[in-house]
């Protein structure tokens, strides 16, 4: 259930749809490589984000989460696929044409220390998007003050520099900057990972409050499943450039279907000492493959304890999970009950028609 009020106008409208998004990076030739290898950082990603909702994008470091966020924000150009923002395919727009749509989609970065210029005052940092979009002359300084108060800072901060603030305060400044143009969608790229636990909770609380008040939509990129569980409405699990499972927050955390998702959840620390020994332990085998690796079949097969011959021969598909429903790209998905799981393991392998 969305955290937005059901009376909020437009709550069910689609803000973003990503279809078959892909990004390849070609490595240079070297003494060890006679041919330039291709890294498939993002490989056929489908996602949908509705107004006022948060989609959590989770996975291990290097799985393509941040690259996906940068592609959606057009900080990187996709190799293939479509990015539809409020009905407009932005992949068909030139950089100049997209400039006028950039106000609708903004991004917050992971490191609050390197994301803000040490040579600019807080006023200039927050005002920069207004100046670029030629909106500053119409009450720009007053707007900057309002934005700072909106994120929990005072107007006394206007003439100070970013290095005078703590990490949490810097992230609030970055938040004010991201909100300056009144965006519809915020891409939050690990916005709490560099902060202390108590500050993380404050920032997440601010994000939830702003979402309710401004009807914002979030793409929340993180490897911290505890934070994702608190803020997300839907969760997409990413592995080596692919979405391997997607569903509502409760479906993912309570009824994980993909073995990789279960492995991620098993690694989440339990605050209750009495329950630590009750959780299911999952130890991934094998080495982590790379996006350069060639081959067919499931990308998770070398580390999966459920892998069988079919997993080495045919790549599983996610079906239509981007638009709704709980689906996993797995030939032998985990089941809710032991009886269902035994039935899945006992069934004859089914190969896709294509």
C-alpha cells in the first residue's frame, strides 16, 4: 500500500517506465586482450514507478544499480531501450530538448562530501538549478531560503560553505538542491550509506515526509535492505545488470522467490539476539562472475545451491514483473511452503519455446 493518501490526486498515475534499458562499455585492447571486451553493465532492465511511490533497487556492489539511475537521469546515454517520463520518451530527445524536462527528474548522490562544491556557498549550490533554468530572477533568494527550511535547515546557512556542515547536513543541502525545480521523480543513489545510523533515520524520515507533502516518486538505490524495507513500496532485486526479482516490499521480504534475494536477506543483521540463530543461513558458493563473462544460462548459476542442468543451458526470464505482480527470473523459484518447494524440485524441466 502506498504511503500517499488515497485522496491524493493522481496517485495511481505512471511517472516513469523503463523498457529494455541497456548500457555497454567497451574495454580497450591490451597486451592481455587482443580484442576489446564488452561490459554489459545494464542488460534489458524493465521498471515502472507510480506517482507518490518508492521503488527500491537493491543488489551487491557492481550489479548496475547506480548505472541504471544515471541512465534514467540521462547522465549516461543508453546503448538500447526506452525511458518514458510522464509519457515522453526521453531517449528520443536531444540534450537541448531534454534540458527543459530535466526539472522533472533530479538525482541525489551517495557521498555528501564530494557532491557539493567547496567553493560555493549554500545559497549558490541550491540556487544553481534555478539559474540554469532561468527561474532565479523571480524570487530566487526567497525560494532558496524556503527550500532550506523545508529540509530542516535554517536561513542562517545561506552564506556558509558546504565544508562547514556535517555529513547529514550536507545531504540535506543536496536534498534542497534536488527539490529546487519542483521535480516529479527523485533518483536517490545510496543517499544514506555514508551516514551514521541515527542520521540515516533522520534523512529517511525527511524523505518520507517530503514524499507525502509533495507527491514525489523515488527510485531508491541501496544495498542496505534495512533502509529499503522502511522506505520502499516495491522492490526490484538486481544481479549483474539484470532484474532477477520484483514485487511489493512485503512480498520480497516475506516471500522471496529468487535464491539470490534469499541470500541477500539472510545477510541482514538481526537486532534481536534471541532470533539470530533462527534465521536461515545461506552461503553462496563459487566466485562472483563479471559482466564481461560470456556464456548462456542463468547468471546466478555458478553461486546457486539450486542450480541444475537447465540453469546452465537456458536463461530464465522475468516475464512482466515491471508492470505489477511478484515474479522472479528463476527456473526453480523458492516456494512459500516446503510442500510447494518439493513439488517444484520434482517437476520435469520446462524449456522456453523461444
